[in-house]
C-alpha cells in the first residue's frame, strides 16, 4: 500500500494494488474509488485531504492476532 499526498492540490491518493483501473466511482464530493475489472478496490482519492481526512498526521498500526 502506498499513500501519496499532493500538497499543491491538498489531495491524497491511497493505492492498495497496482492492477489496472477500469472504473472510477464518486462516493462523495471529495472521495473517489478506483476499481479493477473484478470490482476490487485498487485506489482511493481524497480531495481536501487535510480538512476532510486529517492528512496532517498519518499513523500505521499493525494489529497482531490475539492469543486466547
């Protein structure tokens, strides 16, 4: 997964895979998703990312499987 932030347009692009995009869907005014030929999520674009998605700070947490 890659997260790219374009400060000149305040846009974040989150890439989940590198397969070809065949369709882009507008989810809301500032959120778009890209799908592959099977309908799987390829990437997501967030416009006005600082305001809408708090892109001033990005944190990654990997959750380990709990042992019962």
